[in-house]
C-alpha cells in the first residue's frame, strides 16, 4: 500500500536542513571549497580563514601582497563564486 504523503529522501533531507537552520553553514563550506578551486593552490595556502556572515564573505589572508591583489578582484571573485553556487549568496567580499 502506498502512502499519499510520501516524500523522496531528498525532500526529507532538505526539510530537515531547513528545520535545523543548517543551510548557511552548508553554503559556507561549499564557498570555502569553491574559493580554493577558483583561486588555486597558492592563494588557498595563503588564506587563513573564509567566513560567510549576512551574505558578506570575510577572507583573512596571510600575505599583504596577495590581499592587495585580491582586493582589486573582489567583484569578479564574488560573481564567480555566486555562479558556482548557483544562487546569489555573496553580496560583498571583505579581505583582511
């Protein structure tokens, strides 16, 4: 016998994630992975921390030279990360 309120496993997991308010943290982990893929090994190694808070991506760098270069590319990096995520998550990038 088939239940009328049957849900797929994906739907149940999405509902569970929404209930526990985990989507923000999941997005942050994905952005960190995309940051490393997009900018390469050298910049990934020079990155101390990547955090997402209220749609602002905070990136902490070890190198002032790399930080200066990335500051000039913030808009294009945000656009590329949003495209990889498939939705508009990052509105601003602050590099420190």
